[in-house]
């Protein structure tokens, strides 16, 4: 049976100031800002303090929460800039810092001890002991490592007090490269600096398989889609859901957000009805190779 | 003093590496590192190698650098207890839960952060130092000067690759293979062994070595073999960098290749021993000799032939049936 907590949070990710519009973001409670993958990316909010401030102000004016992304792999020379972004974001009211690198985790927890930290899937926590270890760093949320199964995530969730944020829709990042994948194409343009090919929908194709090429990340070609499993996730007590949309269009972000919001709200609203109609609760019978009285 | 760190995938390779000048050798227990199950030692083999290293005042480091399930950690701690009892120099690890337990339970063993940890800045090195780590592996793309910053500011040992290959994704930051193919290896004795997931210790299908076309948003093919032509990955050896590594204060020079055969381990170790000795004697004026470059290239060709055959075989097991040709 669905748990009675009806509050939930739908989040998404935006890398550039120009993608921040009320229409695109109306279905979300919170927005992660900044491209965490590439410091060379054109218009990356993490590289421009002025745009970062504007972005935070704009999102706050929509009544949304703001979480600042930080880089997956900052080199020694980039670290002061990372620290400066965190400082600026917190000063302008960012609600938490998204952390993908253990060095950044150490820096944020030492230099900004009051800042809430959301650990990204790039921190690669595979087990409960790792999750318990990082909980000392003011970690308020964990995005699970992409290769973990739901039962493995359940186990971490059941034994820590840190909420898990589940990516429920969008491309899956499949790693992080040493160099920009699209650099050879960019070089052909003969233009100085990044020309933001990440946003142009380039694909790598091999036979019937594909990957989406974007800077220092190859994403899955298919969107992960957990729409049909939202009831199960809600039932297990998950309340933080992410739509991965950093290199997607505004239309994608808006439409997917609408679908998920409607679906989650429907499930939570009708849960109360089920409770009234079926006071003894509900079950799945024998469909899932479990005892008939259980609800998956 | 820089230590030359050689790879081994079997007992004979461990002895060959030590006999040809390695200061330290890394060899994994079968089924428990970031390689397929074929490369590694059983407990008895490991005990003999540890005792051999100890007798000759050398180092034996054991990579247990997969990311682990909760119950795997308990099982491995039992293995580590034996290794420590036999006198192992240290453990190479990546999983935070395992690292914490090793430092807590076996403080006498040295703890090394695996290449999979991707330590590319001072703060990250300090994070691992706080966990009890004595040496971290620098990613390929860091310059010797960036490594020197980490070495100095974090006051921690830094290991640099001297011979290996650069992958499409950064070491430890790749789960591309399991996206396309994933299977549980039923014959594994000690663990749930997932083939396709390097991070879980099951080797990978080398998906990135297939032929990938770059296609734009209109469906037009821009390049027929983009990853190859874009030099997204390449074979790497740091012959020219050796002098700079010495000057940067690097503590270990790592040769990649636990899947190399005994003969290759012997030749590679011998070559880099000779190079390193000269670089240590004169780091500023160091330059590899023509014969040394020739030998490095010969080894690379040998390795490439083996590697290409293996890639073809692995990719053939997936749905990506294209040719590979990255010569």
C-alpha cells in the first residue's frame, strides 16, 4: 500500500542561463544548475558568476529550490573556481550543493559546513558501508550509482537516514571521458572556444546500438523510463525523483515533467481513496512470484 | 626514490617481474579485481608470492579494487586478514566501505587508492589521505607538474602510469559496457560475478572499441569511424616523461597489464628498470635511447595484437557486430 507521505520532489538539470524559463520548469520543485561534466562548455553556469547569480534569482523567483552542480573531475587549477561558484551560489540562496567528486565533498564540508550536500551518481557508492561513511559530510541526499539495482538501492535506503533521489526519466550518463568527445568536430568549425555541440543532438551509432555524444559524456541512446513503476517506488517510500535533461530541449523538459507530475499526483491522490475503499489494504496476488498477500 | 610497479596475472609473472627489476608487483586474487576471472592467484599462490616478496625485500600489492556488495566486503576482509598475516605490503582499493574497514582493522597494511578513484586534485588526495591511504594513482591526463602539486600539497604518495592504454572513459568512470550487455557468471566460486561491469570486477566488453559512426541531428553520417579517427583513446607510454616524473617526486611508476603473458612482463619490466635507473641518475638530461624506444614499440605491437584479438572476441559477444580496426 502506498505510504501516506504525499510530499514529493521532482528535479531536473539545466546547464545554461538561457534554458531557465518558467514554462519549462513549472512542473519541478527543484533545479540542479550548471554542467558538471565540462569546464570548457559554452555558457556553462559554473564558469560565469554573473550568469550564476541571475540563474539562482530567476529560479527562486519561480518559487523553486536551486541546487548547484559541481564538476565531476576538477583539476588542481580549477579548484579555486569551484570553491568560488559554491560560495556565490550559497550567498545567493542555493539550497544545496550537488557533489560528484570526493575532493569537492571534502572542500564543501570543511569550508561551508552548513551547506547541505547532494551526492551525485558519480561518487559511486555501491554499498551501505560506503553510504554510512559519507554521511558524516552533511550529506542530505544520494543519487545512486547507475549500475545499482533497485533492491541494492532499497538496502541502502532502509539502513540510512539519507533520502535517495532516483533518476526516473532521461538519458543515462555512461561515464566520463578524459577529453571532449566532440572536440574533433568542433575543431572543424574553426571557431575559437566551445560551440556547444553537446546541445545539437549528435549521436554515435554502431549497428543497431547508439549513444548520445555530449562533451565529456556519452549518454544512453534510450531514455530510462520508470513511469510504469512509480507506484512501486512511491510504495517503497521514495519521494525524490529526477528527470535528467541537461542537454535536452525546453520542450522535452516541460513535457516529461508534466507527465511525471500528473502521474505521481494521481497515484498519491488516489492512494487516499484506496485506503478508504480497501481498509484492509491491497496486494498483487500471485503475479510476482511472491506470497499472494504482498504488494510489490 | 621511485618504485617500479609491475603487473602480474599469474604466479610466474610475479617472479619474472621481480627478477627483472620491479620494486613492487600488483597481483589480484582470482575473481576479485577489475579484470576477468582468468587473471589472478588462488590463496596458496598468493601466500607464496607474498613470502617471496618479503624474502627479497620487495613489495607485493594486492588490488581489490572492484566496487562491492555488502556481503563481499565481509568475505574480502577474511582474505585480507590472511594476506596481512603472510606479510603483504598493502591493498589497492576503490570502494569506500572496504577502504574504511581495511584501515580500521588492518592499520599495519598500506592502503593504496586505485586508479579507479580518479584522484585528479589535491582535495581528493586529502580525502583519501584522511581515510589512511598512503598513495594515489594520478589519471593519465594529469601532467607531471599537476602530479607534483598533489604530491607536495597533499603530502601523499603519487603513482603515475608509465605504460598502458588510455580508455574512452576515465578509469573508474565507465559503465558503458553494462548498458549494452550484462550477464552473471554462474561458475564463479566466491562471488556474484557480473561480466560486463568493470566496476563490479567483471571485465568489460570493450564496447568503445567497436566502429562508431558520428551522426548529426539530421541523421547524416559525419564520420564512419569517429572514435578511432578522433583519437579518443590511444596506447600510452611515458618514455619522454620519465625525467619529469622523477623531478615531480612521483613515488611509483606503474606498468599497466595484468593480462600480459610472462614473457611480456619480463621484457617490459626489464626495459623500464633500465630507463628508470638512468632517469634517476640524471632527471634533467634524461632521454630514451633509440634501442629503448624500439623495444617499447615492439612491446606495444605485441600487446596490441593480443589486445585486438581479445577486443574482437569480446565485442563479438555483444550486439555490436562491427569490425574493429584501431591499428
